């Protein structure tokens, strides 16, 4: 029982990180029905920028990691805007297949850039999450788990408030329902869509920093891993749903933890798919997704 | 002159769908463009709203050139389009749809008053205000789509086939409402296949045949034109 609870705690922490990484991917999919293959490469780029900033500014204390995170997240946000402007917007009215090819191209480009600058090998990431632990009976509760979960929940809750109560959020919800009709009521699509790309890069980078801090490791490979996990989370939770990100992330993280501790480590990546298939059989649009007419 | 369109051509890729049309709408007028399916009616409205790009010719609104303007800007200038096929936001409530129509506005009190005006004009929307728009009947959705356009306080309301797919009794309701909107002084550009009904409310009309305007005239003239009667009214 102790072991089960222990693994549950670990799983939830990792799941909260997945949720953060998935937010941008989910929003872009919800807005444009576009599978954004470049999402993972974008947040890795941002996370590497954070890594380099911390190498320069130091990783101790509170201020320097914070500034580093903001710089990295802003860089990723800005690259997100550029990507939207030059790779997606020109073909937005075209078929989704064309957009997907374009997304794959951007993915390869961003990955190459990161690889050239930071090299292909993985590096130790300075963890600035506190190291302490709290004992709850027999269960070890690492402080970093609490921080990671709290951080994700707060950020995603803030996003939910924005989507629910601001004009920008209203525009986002209208675009998700129909992009042309949204523009006909005066939603400035060419502001909202790039802003969502920017937010995706920004929040993705914060997720990437949590991930790298949690495992004390950064490598170029967390890019593709992030895209796959984001895809899994969004499929589970339902595209465009922020609650879906959080719940989907936690379910995925928890089932992976269970699989790797009760079966064997390699079962970890397979279990996600099994859970997805199970969920989709009951709810084809994900737990919090909405049925929506497919665009032709 | 409120709206003036000169030699407008609309393209989809290399295909020219509208071949240089001229028409205008005066302040306070209801003008209709009649044409069969595929004639290019929606393309004209989409060009004015700025949702199709790469058009040629000139479109003036209140004397201002609006070619290639982005759709939000066009709404701000005072042109609202109710697109064809009752495009409400289905997952949002009726109330949220109406608020959405006022997206470009920030005068809270004005928006509140206008919502009340909409409820007066479309009493059913008040009854349904908390319901998801996607769950309403076709006629109710059409009313909502029109009401939502009014919420931007337009000088020109463009209606794309408001009778499409509705039962005849419901069409009557919708057109009664359009007549009421006309009385408030809002100018209307009404696009229809249903010539009889459109001409019953319009002051003037144009007949669009595969991307070209053939006949034009007052509603009385068009209603008594034998060719039009046989082509569009099945008389
Ligand atoms: N998105 C589009 N891509 C390509 N062709 C289009 C598109 N929309 C309309 N068309 C073509 O343009 C012509 C006019 O269409 P439309 O303006 O929708 O006519 P109407 O509204 O009068 O039925 C038609 O031949 C139609 O096939
Ligand atoms: Mg049409």
C-alpha cells in the first residue's frame, strides 16, 4: 500500500508536468485543428535557453532562475509567433495535410537549430526545486513534487480564468467553434491565433523547465517525447479543454507510474496508449472534449 | 451613398467566381441580390466582410475604401454579416452569442440596453437566453444569428440567405423581423435565392447570374418582369 501511494505521488507530479507541456498543443489543436508537431521542439528550444541563462546567471536563489525562466519562455513564445506568421498563416485556409507537412518542417528546423547550438548529448540540468522531503507515515513526499503540482495547477487555473472571463478568452472560444464566424463578429483572428502560439511556447517552456528540473536532466530528445505526451494528454482530456489537460496529464502520469512499478519499466510508454484506447471507446472526443463537425 | 461596389471580382485560386459586379446601397435602403445557388452571392458578401482576400475592383463604405481590410476592422466600421446556414456559436448560450456580437464594443451600458432591444425584437431569445445555441430549432438559430449581428450596432446589415432551409411559416417570421429592422432605419443588403420573399421586403434588387449582374431595378419592376418571374419565382 505504501508503495502504491508512493508511486501515485510520483505519477501525479509527472502528470502535472505533462499537463503544462500539453496546454499550448491543446489550444492550437482546439483553435485550428492542426496537429502541431513542432510543439515539442519549440519548448525544448525554450528550455535550453533557460539552461544557458542559468549557466550565465547562476541557478542559485530565487531571482536568477526566475529571470532565466522568463527569458526562455519569452524566446519560445516569440519563436511561436514567428512560426505561426511564416509557416502556418499563409496556408491556414489550405488543407490540413499541407499544414501538417509544414509543421513537420518547422519541427525539423527547430530541432536542428537546438542541436547545432546545444549539441545532441544530454546535460545535467541545475534543479532549483527544493530538495527537502516530508514524511507522511511511510510515504516520502518530496518537496519538489508539491511545487511541481502546485505550479501547474496555478498556471492552468490562471489560464482557465483568462479563457473564461477576458475578451481574449471569449475570442478564443469563438474561434474554437468557428473561425470564420468568429472573424465576422469582429474577433481579430490574426491577433488571437499568434497569441495562442506564443502562450503555447511560453507555458510549454515552463513545463519543460519543470520536467528538466524534476529529472535534473535536459536533452534534445524531450522534444519528441513532449509532442507525444502532449498528444496523449490532449486525446485523453479532449482538445481545447484546459481541465482536460490537467486531468489527462494526471491520468497519463499516474498510469505510467503504475505500469513501470508493477510491470516493468518499458511498459511505461505503452500504457498511455492502452488508457487512451480505453477512454476513446467510452468518450470518442476525450473526457472533456466536445463533438464538433469535422471541417472538410 | 452608404456602400458602393465597383467592378468587383472575386477569385478562388485561379478561378474567377464573381466577374466584375457594380451595385450600391443608399442609407436606409433595403437592397437585395437575387441569384441561384452558385451564382456568387456569398462570395460578394465575403469579399465585403474581408474574409476572402485577393479581390479586385473597389468597395467603398461611407466613401472609405475597404478592400483587403481585415474582418474585425470592417465590423468596427459598421458592416455586420449574418453568414449563410445559421452560423451561431453552438456551444455558447444564446446570451453569450449576443454578447459575442458586441465583441468590438466596450460600452457596457449600451450593450446591456441593446440586449434588451434584441429581446424585444426576438422574444424567443429571451426565453432561451440560457440555452446552448446549438440546441435550438433552425428558425430560432436564424433569429439568433441576425440578433447577434445587430449587437455590433451596424449601419449596414448583410444577410446571407436567411430563408435557406427553413419551413415557409418560419420564413415568414424571419422576414417579419427583417421588416421591423428596416423600420429602425438600418440599411440592409439581403442576398437570396428566394426572389419573391426577398423582393417583398426590399426597395431595390439586382439579379446575379453566374457571377454577373444582369437585370436591376426597383422591387416593383423586378416583380413584374416576366423573365424574372419565370426564372426565379416559378410563375
Ligand atoms: N471556398 C471556395 N473555393 C473554391 N470555390 C468556391 C469557394 N466558395 C465558392 N466557390 C465557388 O464560387 C462560386 C460562387 O459560390 P457562392 O458565392 O457560394 O455562390 P452562392 O452564394 O450564390 O450560392 C461557385 O461556383 C462555387 O463553387
Ligand atoms: Mg451562398
